[in-house]
C-alpha cells in the first residue's frame, strides 16, 4: 500500500524536484535487500519480541502458573537453543511451525500467555489502510503479517528467501554473542554458561522467591 502511494506521489510530481525523496524511498523499498531485512525483522518481532515482551511485563501476575521473575531464564534458554539451530539449519527461520512455536513449552503451562498469543494472531482485529472506519472491513493484522512473511504470495518477497536465510544466521550469531557476554546482565540468566541466576544453577527455593515479582523495570511493559 505504501509503495502504491509512493508511485502515485511520483506520478503527481512528474519531473519536478519535489519527487526526489519519494523516488528514493520507492527504489529502496523495492530492493530485495531492504525487503529481506524487513521480512527478517518482522519474523523476529512476531515470533520473539512480542512473546518475550508479554512475559517480561506480566511475571508479577503469573504466580498461580508457577512462572516468575527467574523463569524468564527459560525464555532465554529457548532463544539460545533456537538461534543455534538456525545457524546449523537456516531454513528453520522461514519455518512457521518452528519460529511461532518457540515458546510452546511455556504457553502450554501458562494459560494467560497462551490466551494472549491466540488473541493477537486469531482474534485481534484492525482496519486496513484504505478503510479506517468500517467494522465490516476489519482484518486480523498479525495473522496477515504472519502469512506474508512465512507464505508470501508476492514474487518480490519470495525472491528474498536466500537473503533472509543469510540474514537469519547473522542475526542469530549476534544474539548469541550478546547473550553470552558475561559483562552484561543477560548472561547471569543463561543456563549454558552457568549464569548465577540461571535455571541450571538456581535453587528451587530461590526460583519460587521470584514468583509474583516484576521482571521489568518499566511499568508500561505490563500493559503490553
């Protein structure tokens, strides 16, 4: 839709200098490299960012599901394992079942988390750009994104498969370096390197002491 707008804007400007920005944006957004980058970032957002943000913002409310502050280390361990698998087999990054099921072990245990994921991808409605008022024309926006990145029907998106696999390996490698950097707090919760607050070394009593506690220093995250 934005590309269509840019195309219209270029036609409207004709050969005048006013169309330089629109022309440059159009050329950028039509390039396979930019499309691949946006596709990779979109997959990371819906498969990892959204679930992790919800969990980190809700740990204080999940006491009844035996999931608390220190259990966020489980999410970290899951991500580390997934990124290692992606490096070994980059095709997994474009596998919907693999990427969208990363946190199934947690969602099977934490009912509100499972309900959140189902709501976002199966029930949450939104308006398309060309119609912002009619309820009848509302769509499932995250479901559309999910379909577009894993089962693209546009030829230009399908052509980015190889680039996406390359970028996925680069991204996965960068995440692993960050996770394992012992100068950063994240490493304290990573089981593979024996982080002091990781589930691999944490006593059950200390883990339970983290139940009902916030795991984010931003109260806005709890509203996610």
